[in-house]
């Protein structure tokens, strides 16, 4: 295993973390306590020390199963959970990032996880119905009370994250240190604004769905229906992407995998581990065998040829104003090349515009 800092903190976490959406009868994997115990033990045995869950995974059951699995070993792991999404079908105040719901849900999560604190408490997504300062002050209170060690965000637009960080700085509140975001070879949208924001503020990115809901594992064929029992067959596409583009990317992934005698999933995860500002890539599986295969991606060393092939297949047009900002700041301003010549050793490292890369 390899280890990295958890965003803008001194906490050390494994570059791969264990996701838990598959735990619980209402979860995607429908795994029970026995399977949870086994999978958590396997992850820890392979050096994973970071587990990510959420209150809404199987409506709290995932947290309960994880809490049971960590009995006696809680201090060995960095434990993260989330708040924001509805935990009731009838009480509309049991949702969102109001002070009321945050305080209620941290206490409920701590009971289910059988711990008196969580290492990282994350807002699951933006709440347009609650004043931002109310949310941020409530989170700050939890840190000061010792119920939460650090706070993070998830699924924010870049401008929303920037606004939150500005309020936290201005009001001297504990700041977000991580951003949990979707990122994969068929979902590179975070590169347009989020990566630069993360670098500027030293925000560690936690990647969810690195295999695009299992698509990048390479087990689907463009000319055949999804295999029975697969996630695509049961629940359809987990994240959006254009089909032909997706299969073009998978073809490149499989070609790289063949050169290394590796799996498509390992190649896809190894590519993500090489990207800037990544604190940890969250992996999940329905079986121990699949989890063990994914963990082995940390040992896969991709070559310059591999990266070039994967990048060419997966790159998409860069939207405005990102390409214009880059053009003015990096292409037309010679200071960039003088100060960081290594970045331009193989040509300008910029975005794609008009179908071609600068």
C-alpha cells in the first residue's frame, strides 16, 4: 500500500480506501454482517486504513455494519461518513445541512458506528435551501466539541466550494480539507475547474466510482447485453457518459492491461492514482476476490506510452472559459515556461480545444 496526506491535514491515509455502499440489505451489494466483517479485515490486512461510509447508505445499515466490524479496532482506521440526504420518508426536516439535521445526524451516525468521533465528516452535496453560513458554523461546532476531527465536502460545484472556503476563512471557522468527487477515465469533468481549485487551496480529492459504476472493469461488450447479475443489468448506468466514447476508452484500457498482464479495473485505478491532488481513491466490491484485485492496482506502474494512450482515448473538449484562462495564463504568458519548464518539456500541457490538444 502507499500512503498520502488527507488533504490539508497531517493525517495519513492509504491511497486506496474502502467504500461501503455495498453493505446492508438496501445497499447496492446487499452484503450482511459476515461479508462486511470479512471485507473490512481483508482491506486492513492489505494496508488500507481509510473507510468511507454515509448515513444514507442503506438508510443507516451500512454504518451499523461497519461499526460492528470495527469493534476493538476502531483506532486503527481513519473513519469517514457523510450527512445531507434524506433519512426519512415523512420528516422533511430530516434532510439537508441545517443545524438541526447536522446535529441530529452526527449523533445518529456515532451511535451506529459505535464510536465517539469520526475522523472526517463530509457534506454529501450542496444544500440550496439552507444558508451556507448556518451549515459551516454547525460543522465548526462539531469539530470544537470533539465529535468530528476534520470536515470535507462532496459533489459541490467549484464555485460553491470556493464560496464555502471563503466564508470559513473570513469567519475563522474550521475549513474543508477534502472534496469527494466523481472522477474516472470516462468522467474527467473535474479537471476543468476542480483540480485547479484543489491545488490552489490544497484540498485533497477523494474519488468515488473510479470504475464508473463497474463499466471500466471491462466486462461489458458494446454488441451484447450486460451480463446477468452485473450492476448494469440490475440498476442500469450508474454515472452518465456517451456510450461510443465509453467503449473507445475501454478499448484503450484493455490494450494497456494486456501489456501489463493486468485487469482493466487495475489500469483504470492506477491511472487515477497518478492524477494530481488525489488523497485517496475509494474502491468497493461485492466479493473479496474483486476487492483484492482492485487493491493490487497500487503495484501497477504505468508507462509514458500507457498514459498517452489512455489520455488520448479519454480526453474531451475543454469548455469555455477554462481553455481561455489557460491560453492567457500558460500559453501566451512566457513566464509560465520560465518558472516551470518541466511542465512544458513535451509541449504545452493544456486542455483540448477544437479536437486537438495544445
